[in-house]
């Protein structure tokens, strides 16, 4: 491994870890909203769900709280529940048709940042472990396999991009999309006899994507007073341009995971000959 | 056509990938169209080098017509192949005489060889085992003559003349 | 309609059991790989049938990813076998 | 539309089963590969297109999936046949000629 690569990689990882630590402690020292702790033995599950989630609509929830105030906490059963219609309901809280995505990226976006960082660190560890292993020579591929992998590669890449751009509408999202992109690179590594995967470029792309993720979170912090808050209007549920920040973050996560896993696959095949 | 320049390959990739994007996201909407154009342009920017034998000239009407004629022919051959295999599988005595024979092709380009090999694999009782230069090694499930000229005419001939309309 | 879908699914399941028999018995490694390849192809068809049964467009994406991963795994195993000695 | 879809799915299901039967009955690896590739490709292809005919809104997506299967299945089965020939799987006793053997060692 080249020294500069390693240094830049560790620098970015360190920056991410420090940022994570800062936000962690910031969350610790915030005052709690209610000010009193419920007794554990008679906690109702309904009390654990936020009003925004019950109403599924930010604007309605604020209006309801402004008029009814504390009465809401005493009488939960009278909260009006809204029906959600695909392609019609506007300005939903998170606006994503896929509930899993809204939980992973919107409610627990911080968690996802941690997961992506863990993946990054594990790929760095893999690179260190693999270093010094000799490359296994594969036989010449036949014409069919060579041409077939060249022919199919752009379409596989397109499919990966489709999965992570439509993460808020269909199942999938950043992680499966990245895995599909990495499988496209795996096909090229298997099918072409002299394909060289450029690990330096992939590491740069990955680091840029990570920085963009944190940057989006910081914009949320400045505009909505909370790290990774959804600061873009959420649009109509079921449309492509909806869900605000969820789609944006999944594009970033897809690019990052794709670059990371491709690097891992390339290291596994070629070994590391620099060090 | 092997030396089609970068722009022509990029354009080919752009058109094909954008159309495929619209097929993926079928209920047509303008948002999908814009996204598809951007994604297609971006992906084909750095995968254009893999479209070796394609370019703007691939959109010539004669070539598209050749492809459209080829599709029903290959589908019909696949159905015939399957009926043949079904008869062999269902007969109690398994009437097979397998052999690996050779045949020669006149196609020059890699992509043409790939299409021909895939067609051979999908059609009656034949399976491409390997290609070395222009010699195909074909595993046959049932063959009466192992002569190379006979094999070239009977197995390759029927696809080659249709394939030559759109690949070299 | 529902009965037809049940019949189709049951016939496909029987063929999957036949394939699994070859996968368990198969005298050599490539036989098992062929059986698994065929298993995935049949399962793709079954998945699309289930998508129609549940009226769920989403499963079509899943089946495409499934067939893609099956293809790449078979190519990987074949390339590994190609460049190693039997033993 | 509806009837075409049902007929296509039935054809697909029958050929998938025949392919599985061929996989069990055939004597050696290459013949198994032949039956399995052809039968399952047509089986999956026709099942998927049939579902597209039952649900016309899905037709284009199902055609994409079916085309993908039609493109990839022959490539993978070709590579498996080549790999097992190089790995040393013997052909069955019924085989009359094997012209590939003499040139196996020669690389392109």
C-alpha cells in the first residue's frame, strides 16, 4: 500500500470519527423535552411513538399540538388519524413510499452514517490483511465470457444506479445498489484477463461521498437545528422527486458502498502488490 | 467499424441506457425521463470503451431491421430445440449419441461470435464448449455425421446469414 | 385463477425437488453447480409468479437482482474450476 | 391477452419440469447441461412473459427480465462446460467423437 493513500485514508477516517464523537456528545448534553421519566413497569407502547408518526403529517401535527396542547398526552385515543394515498398525499413527514427507507435514513440517519463508516474501516482492515498475498493466475477467458462481460457491464451498472435512486420508492436503496455495482466490477475482474481496477480513484470517490454525507447532515444542523434533519420539501408520496433528503442520502450511500465493496473485491482478487 | 470514435460509442451507450432506464421505470413520467438521460449520459461516459463494435452506425435502419428479423427466428429455434429435448427426455431408452465436433464461422467481430455462440447454445441439441479463433467446438446431443463441413452448414449456417445483417 | 397459480407453483416445486436430488447425488462438483444454476433459474420464474399472485410489483426488481447474482456466482465458480486441477 | 398469458405460463412450467427431469435422467455432465440450459431458459422466459401478459402494466419490465435471462444463461452454461472439460470431467461412454481434447492445452 502506498503511504500517501494510507495517510489520506486514515485522515478521513479520523475526521469522521471525531465528527461522530462531537455529535454524540452534543446529543448527550441536550435537555430532555418532557423533563420527567416514566416508570418502567407501566409504559404503554403508544407513548413511545411520536405524535408526528401517529399523524403522519408534520403540518397537521404542529397545528394539533398548538390547539390542543397538553390534552394530547392525556387522551391519546382521540388523535385523528389520516389515511395516506399513494401518489396523492402531499408533504408527508418523510414522504418515502418505502417505510424501511424512511426509518433507516430519516429516523436513524445517524446510525446509517455509523454503518457506512464501519464498512469503510473494515475495507481498510481488509486491505492491510490482504497485503502481501500473491495474485492467483486465472486461465484465459474464452471469447464469449470476455465479450459477454463487456456487453453486460454497463447494464448492470445502470441497474445498480436504478436501485439506489429509487431507494425511497422500491425495496433496496444504497446498500443493495452498491452491492450490485460491486458485482458488476466483479464480473469484469473475472471476465477480462487484463482488467486493472484503479483503487486510488475508488478510494477518492468513496471519501468524497462520505464527506458529502456529513455535509448534508451539517446543512440539516444549520437549517433545522438537528444533525441530518430533513431540510428539503418532501413532495408527493410515490413520485420520483419526493422524500426530500432521503433520496439524496441514498444516492451518496450507494456511490460510497459501491466504491467500498468494489475496492474490497479488487483487493481480494489481485492481492496488494504495492507493499 | 472497429475504429468508431469515442463520441459515437458514447452516443450509442447514452441512447441504449436511457431507453433501458425508461423500460425499468415503466409508467412514463417526465421526472424519470430527465433522471434517465442524466444517468445514461454519466454511465456511458466511462463505460463507452466497452461498446467496442457499436456506434452511431448501429442505429442504421437495416441493422435494426436485421435484429428485429432475428428475434422471431431465434425464438422459433428455441421452441423447436425444447420439443426435441422433451422427446429425448421422455422416451424410456434415452436415444442419445453425444459428440464434440468442430465448425467454422465467417463472422469477424467478437460480439458477433458471442451472439452466434449463444444462439447455438440455445438451439437444438447443441452447446458451444469453446471458441479458438474461428473454430467452434460444439457438443451435440445426437449427431449422425461428424464431418466439419456438414456441421458448418447445418448448425452455423442458419444463424450466420441472419446475424451478418447486424454484426460483422 | 388462484387454483391455477397453486397448480403451477406446485409443479415448479416438484421440479425444484428433482433438481435438489441431482444437487445432493451429483457425482462431481460441476454437476452440483449446474443443479444450483437451474435451481436459481426456476426460482426466478416462481418469484415472478408469486409477484403476480401477491400483486406486488416490487418482487420483479427482486427477481432481476436474484438472476443477476446467480449468473455472477456461476461465472465465478466456473472460472475458479477452469484454472485449478481436479483433485 | 389473458388466455395467451395462461398458455405461456403453462408451457413454461411444463418445460421447466422437463428440464429438471432431464437433469436427473441424463448420463453425463454435458448432456445434463444441454437439457437444463435449454429447458429452463425457455421455461423461465415463457413464465415471465406470461405473467407480463396477465398484467399488461408489467409487460415491459418482464420483457427486460426475460431478455436478461436469455442473454446470461447461455454464457454461464458455456463457461461451465468449458471449465468442466478443462477440469477433467469425462464424457459418457456413448460419446463417439471428441475433437476438443487434442487442442485443450493450446491457449489462444
